[in-house]
């Protein structure tokens, strides 16, 4: 899912605006952000700081190729490191176009790089099963990467919710998230809103935007206890899916929604994969049992003839 989100980001968001984002006549010619980047330890600027198209386009093609190989799971661990390094180079090349989605993507790539990626759902796993003698047995792996990624998602929501509740005014319990006006102002923020407030089918009244404000911020703050409880986990995660879908439909924040959805994959229960395995096993057994009757007759007929000839020879 991470590879799919990244490669669609590359092809549908970055590539159509490539010259404007990275070219010499764009918004970030080489050298423009050197001082800022190096002051903040953006170390990839030391060996990737050019706006020469003859360098940029092959480097971008290499980035896309490495992401495609990560997506299908060929040499997964190596490709994960290569994609992470190339992503850091391109992310630090132009900080003007970054948003929260890029931060989420960098965190996901880093955590996956430390994880045993490629153990399943990959070409690496398929090739290992093909080469292994005998029928494939159950596969096991360490559990800590799943827990680390789950904790990371909880921290993202908790820190975001607490910052919102902190507000910007003096004193506690103040700000747009406390008075219920935050979503109203988001819809009126023309820099990031996908459509003007007057383009909505009728003005959204405050009694609609205020509950949306309170529900979203307290869902973020309480995400951790809600998702760790087995009775509320499913509804919490489905609310998150719809929550981020609403963000993507209303606010221009790049691929933030899709990169956050990537983290939801580690919450898929093992019972889902068990049902998937059982379904594949049933299909395999059904295919083996559905051999054509004619093929069976063709195999059986020569066997009868051989038995007859042996019987004649014995007599």
C-alpha cells in the first residue's frame, strides 16, 4: 500500500508539474534553499542539489523504478532502503511543496525500512515458496514492527489533537477548536480549500460545522484508547477512513489521506488473512477436483490395454 501510494504520488502529482517544482525556471531553482536546508540538517542536499533536467529526469525515473520494485516486492529490503534515500533527496529538493502527507510518508518509509518487509505478499516471498522443497508451511515473523507502526499512528493523532486543543490564544480552553468554528474556517480558507464556500450546495450552517469540529478533534485525542479496545476498534478505524476521505475531498493537502491510510493496514486482524488463505485453499481444491472426465478416460484406457497385453503374454 505504501508503494502504491508513493508511485501514484510520483506519477499523478509530481510528474505533471515536474519543471515547475524542480526545474531551473520553477519555484525552487538550485541554491535557493541551501542555507535553510543545511541549517536544518537536510543532509541529502549535499549530493543532490541541481536543476539540470539531464540529471533530474533520469534520477526521477530511477526513483519511480525503485518504488515499482518495492511495490511488487523484488529485493524488498534493498529497494526499501533505496526508495527511502531517493525520497529524502526529492523531498529536500523543494520544501515549498511539502505538507503533512510528505511527513507521514517519510515516517512510513523509515519504519518499513527497519521492518522485515518482503516476508509476505511479495515476489521475494513467492520465489522462496517456489524454491522450498515440499509443501509450504506457515510463515512466522517478529511482531514488534507491527506494534511500532501502530504506536506511530496513535502518536500522530494524539499529538495533532493536543496541539489543536492547545490553541493559539492566551489561557486554556480557547481557540477555534474549543468554540467550534475551526471546520467553518477551513471551508473558507481559499488557499487550501478545494472549492469556495459559496460553491457548496447552500451555505453550511454553524450547527453542522460545529459538531464536525468537536467530533474530529476529540476523535484524534481519544484515538489511542478507542483503537486499543477490541469493542470500539473497528468503528474507530472506519471513522478514520471516512474522516480522511472527507479531508481529501475538501482540502488540498496532496497525498496526505492516502499516506495515512497506509498505516491502517497494520490494524487488519489476522482473521482476515486466515479467511483469505481458506478461500484460496478452497479454490485450489475445487480446481483439482474439477478435472475433465474425458482426460480421466484417456488415462484409464491405456492402463486397461496394458493389463490385457500382460495377461495374454502370461497365458
